């Protein structure tokens, strides 16, 4: 029996050779070196950027307080959520679905959607975007916070309007449309 992990590459294989220039990336969600940003009342921790994955995807750890969630939006990339803790109410093309812990949801590119944490406890989601870029949008529009579960700043009404204008102005650059 051949050990698959040590099997030689067959001539004409469809799988490219290993790229030794790419390094293993290990992301611990509470690592103080990771970027934590407050976005629309939520705290997002950027676990893996497009740079970490050679442009294949990004991975974001989302801490969503009760009542939190993004406004209706759409974008030209796939977005997948796995609910790790709590539950969210997802609105997809106008239809509502509840997704609890252990549930994975894939939002197809270009489809309008939003979600809200309708429960009384925080929700935690892993969000993968492919191709990447959404993490850059969050870093450009979010407010730095101290840690993965730190409360996002509670801006005044004027600050909230200003942040929304910044997000709307940058949305096209990051292949996103905010629908509010």
C-alpha cells in the first residue's frame, strides 16, 4: 500500500507542484496581533486575509451582539457563514431563515441579504469570502477595537451617518453595494 502523503507526483498530474514560498498560517482567534474592527455595531476579527491565502479566500470571526448585524447589502463574491454560537435571522432575497449553532449558510454572489442577531445572547460566526476582499473593506471602514469580543464603539447619530457614508463611498471599490 502506498502512503498517499509521500506518493511521488505522477508525470502529467493536474495538481501543480508545491510552492515552498507559501507558509503555513495558524490563526488563533484571541491572538492580540490580529486585527479586530468594529463594523456596524459588530466586532470582526480578521483571521486570514487574501494575502495569507494567495488570493483564494478570507476568513473572519464575527462577534455579533444582540440586535447586531449588517444592513441589507450584496456583493459579487460568495460568502459562507458557519454559526458557532447563538443564532442569527438571515434575510435572503426577502425571505427569512433562522440559523443556529452548527448551521452553515452559503450566500451566492450578487444576492441581496442581511442578518440580525434576534436573540438575547451574542452570536459568533465564521465568515469565509471567496475571492477575498471583504476583510479589506471591513478594515477600511471599521473602527479598531481591543479584542475579539470587545464591544464595538457606540457612535453618535452623526458618527453613524458619517461611517455609513464612508462605507457607501468605498463599497464599489470592494465590489459591494449597500442597499439602505
